[in-house]
């Protein structure tokens, strides 16, 4: 196991709350599904950077454009709105804190897109963010989950998206940890510095909600089915 | 008895501790009206070190400390917070 992943598990994944009803379920999906996925993501990112791509301008430009495509304002609003609307009005009293967490995330994601713009403009590839409105590379990303097709699914269980918070946000955090170690470019560092803290926070939202709320077969199945769907992308099946 | 406090140099005000504490109906974590409308911990309500339920969900290293020693409680030190999924529940 890569040391970055090992440290992430020890510091942030394994600690749980006493008596957390969903902790046993979280441990199982972590061991069976998340760790293999995270390990694959870490190893592929390390391989990419070890090949020298991280020093190239093309790599940095693509990284920023892909980031913008994933976290652009329009995409972020739609995706987070879908998460918020997965909670019906009648269910709001139970999931009021879940809604608060997700509402806050709208700003985080919109800010992340601005950081990608900072990198693109700082490197001299664009003069203004508005230039990206007509750039396909800044508006399309292949990720089939979270910021992709699933943003349309408002009807899924309110807790199902914790699979995405738990798995995808951890992957983002791990990837940024690797950039920190292996990419020296100051603009790439700027692009990711505050993101690093916020991806970990979004991961914690998923971890907390699984531990605290996913205590029944119904809620656990909702999370696990979504996780399977998310993982298909990483396993090359989508 | 040691007490827990927020270190505002590191806290990101994400309020995960607030949510975790409220879910347990302890309500020791609150948003203080003064001086800067920030998260604080009420030592009269907080059960630390008997309760450490907020610690595993805080994402900001160093943002919660033991007030008397300044020792960071985030990420949660294993000698203070004993609840870990590592090596258990097999």
C-alpha cells in the first residue's frame, strides 16, 4: 500500500465515534471496495507523475481544464442542487444537518473552479474565465459519477450520495497529497491548497453520515449501490 | 480534568464538530456571538475526555486542542480517542 494512502487510513478513515451505528458497514465497504479503488487511483497518479508528465505544460493545462469541467459554477450548482433536492420537504426535519453540509459545499465547489481559472490565467493560457464558456475541454469531463450523470438523479435516497462523498472526495484529497509531493509548480500548488482541506471536509461529511445515519439495510443498500456505480468508472467498466 | 478548545488558527469553521455534538444532544459546541461569530466549545457542557465523538470527524489538523497543554486532538490521538475501525470487527 502506498504510504500516502496508509497514512490517510490511519489518521482520517479508521477513527470513528463510540457506538456509531453505521461504523461496521463503513469498515466493510472501506476494506472491500474503497481501499482497492483508492490504491488504484494513487498508483496511477504516481505513475503519471513519475513519467515526468507533471513537469509539462500540457499536463498542467489539462489538469486545470479537467478541474474546471468537474467543478465549474454551472456544474457545481446543478450537482449540489440535485443532492439537496434528494431530500423531500417531509424528510427535512431528519436531514436538516445533511442539507446544511451540502448547501455549504456549493460555495466550496464554485471556489475550486476559480482556482483552476487562476492556474489557467496565471500560466497565460487564458485571459479571462469567460473564454472557457466555449471551450469543450473546460465543460466536459468523463467522470460518470458525482459531477457527471448522477447530478441528474434527484430521486435517489438522501443518503446514497455519501458513497460519492466518502469515495470520490477521498480520492481527490489523496490525489492532491501526491501533487503536493511531486509537482513543484507554484500555480498548481495554489490551485489545490485550499481544495485539499475542503476535499477532506467533504470526505468527513460522507464518513460522518455513514457512521451516524446508515444504520439500516435500506440506507446501507442505498450507499452500497451508489458506491458500486461509482466504482465502475474506476474499474474501467464504464 | 482536561478540557477541549478550538484553535482558531487552524479551524476552518466547517462545523462538523457542531453537527456531531448536536446529534448527541450535548450542544457543547456552539457559535459564539462575540467576538467573531466563531465556533467555540462550552467546557461546562463538553464531556471531554469522556466523550470524543467530534474528534474523528474534524478535517482540520490542529483545530481542536487540549486547553491545558495545547496538545492537538485532530487527527485524534489513539491514546485519547480509542474508537478505531482498524483491526476490529472482523
